[in-house]
């Protein structure tokens, strides 16, 4: 069975500062990894995904994530935060291509002007 | 393209009442999913379907039922509503080898 741990339920950053959201996973088979964003009163929107191949994955809105198998991590970063990045972010894992997702508890990002 | 559409957006139920949360998608996706989202808990999978006529339990199926008579629709039924089922419910769908697309959710309160 797979699981996800997101370190830090709340992250506050200044506008223009680095955004770093941490995600560690466990999986008994090579994982597929995802980051989703949720804005208030909306559903989840896919930011990026890792399935196979290049371990540095670029997504929408300037976000990227790196798959590190040795550390079982898939941390999400954005070099310069915008006010519009304020949202809740979820890391998720599936055991290969079955796409049955297990989600982390989420990290709420606030951006200070 | 409407994507994944969930109705209603909000609902208040009394304990013991029943209701059906509707989910429909117009993308001809074969896979569909129901999740519940509780504060600080992430999303938990309730039921999923790999195609019309086929459904299976997820992590938290107790108290819920589903059916999948068509490719487009995947309703979730609560038979005897309990306070523990107060949550936000999300429906999602996907094509083979593609990530899930989510609806905007149904906020359900049971009092």
C-alpha cells in the first residue's frame, strides 16, 4: 500500500520568495507522483506529475518538482511566489499506472505582500 | 466541454435521511472516482469505477453506495445519513493513462 506525508500543514512566504512544499511517499512499486492545487470552494487542479523518465518535472504556473528515489521525496518548488499562489496544495501517489491516488493531508500556502 | 459536473453544490440533511450526489462527465472518460475531503485529512477514496457496470470499494466505503449504468454518470448514494458523513465530496474522472480531473465538489452537512 502507498502513503504520502506532507511536512508542514501551513507555509507562509513573502511575495517574490521561494516556495518549497515537502512531500515524502511510500510505495511498494515504482510510484506515480502528483501535485494538485485547490483554490477556495473549487476542485483540485493538476499542477504536475511524475510517471517515468526525467526526474525533474515542470508544471503549470511556474512550479516544478523533483523525484528523488533515494530520499522517497517529491518536493514542490517555485522560485518566486505570487499572491495568486495562495491556495492548498496536495501531494498524491499511485502505485504505478493504476492511478488510485492516496493523498497527503495538504499544505496551505499564504503569501504576504 | 463542461468537464466533471457535480450537483448539488451544497446540501443540509437531517440524520437518517437519504440522498444522491450526482456526478456526470462529458469527456468520455472510462474511470470515475468519489472522494471525501475532511479538514486536515486530505482526500479519501470512497468508491471508484473502471467502466460502465463495474464499481469497486475504495478506502472508506461504509455508509455509501454507487452505480455506473452509463459512461457519463456515477452517482453516490447515502442511505442513512450520519453526522460522520458531513464532508466535502469530490467526483473525478480520467482516461486510461491520464491523471484525474476533478469536479468542484458538494458540501454536505448532516445535522
